[in-house]
C-alpha cells in the first residue's frame, strides 16, 4: 500500500569557496570547492494530490510558520519531469536566498520523499543526481546538492554528485548572520563576476576547519563579492580574532567559535549551527 504522506529532512550547506565547471551535460557539471554541511536545513512533507502544489514555509523564533512562497520552479520542474502530482510543503528556520543551500536542500528532500512515497527504488546517489541536474539547469546552485547528500565539512574535488568528495567531522560551533537576500542566479549568470570567481579559486586544499576558513576568506576578498555591509562584520571579526568569511552565495557572514555569537549579534539575528553528521533522512512515513 502506498503511504499517504512522507516527511524528509535535508541539511543545508554554506559554501566557503567554489569554481564552476559547466559542460553540455548537467550531470557532469557543477562546481568544485569546499563548504560546511549544516545541521539546520529544510523539512519536506509530500502527499499524493490531484494537482501539484508547492508551499514554502519559514518558522520564526517562536515556531510560528509563515508562508513565504506558493511555488518553487525547481521542485515543480522535477515533478513535471516525472509526470506525478503531489502536494509539497517545505519548512525551514534559516532565511531563504542567503547562502545556506536551502534551494538544494528543499529539492533533494523532495526527491527523497517522492522516491519513498511512490516506492521508486532510487538509491541515495540516484536521488542526488536527479536533484543536482535540476539545480544546474535552473542555475539555482552548482555544488550544494553534492555537499548535502552527506554530512561534514566537505571538499568537492570534481563537479557532480558522483565526484570525489572529502568529508571531515568537527564539533566546532558555527554562527551566521544574514544581512539580506542575494539571488544565486543573478551571480551565476554574470560573466564579469564569474571571471573574478574563477581567478580567485585557491590552488591548494585546507587540512582542517580553521584552514578552510582562511581559504574561504581569501576567496571572498579576491572575488570582489564582499559588500560594504559584509565588510563591516568581517572587520569586527578580524579585530576580535574570530575566523569569519562571507556565505557563498549570500549577503551574510559565517564565523567559528563561541565568541562569534556575542559579536555577530550586533549586526542582526544570529543563527547557531553545527556541522551536520549526515545527509537527508526520512523522518516519518504515514501508511
């Protein structure tokens, strides 16, 4: 008997630095780089329906759900490709379009939920490949799906979900502040910006989380993406010896260590995060 409802959680991802790798095949396109898979992400609930609908919710500090969108082009494209009708509800606590990989998390969570709902028999790798293809086609992300299919802070050595990905664990707390939205597609579609990103990409690989922060900060500086508002936050972090960099791609800052929280609170709402232990997981299946 087919379930009547499936709920899946998928972690988000903060990219520290990246370089696009685009080919004629979206499965083998994407980006290389490094980032942190975070324990906050997107919860997706999917139910069979006569007509497809997608509702995006965001919860505030009190836990109240606010409707922030009544559609998602990337999720709808995936569902249209499968020619299935479902009602999809996604919810998150982090702000959208702010460099937390929530588009990828929502899409990857939806793929896993639909796979479970209709007993499609897709492996985790196949679910990730489906989501990655849609993200690349829509230019809403290049490497977030690859990262979010597992946990840890990650180094992506090749494009696509089947590429060589190094995952490491660390218990260091991560704090982030968002200064406003930034549409990923607007950056990925700008040739001058992408040229700077290409040249800013580092030549080596970080060996630990602190080195990752250094690599990320150097990339942010050399890419020219740091806005005046972000510069103020980074300058304050530097003055207090707090490792920090810009969320890629988002108008915000992420930083390491317990002292970061007290400093970042001066610039906006602070999100307390940790490095995720795993990728997508099924939370509930209702028969």
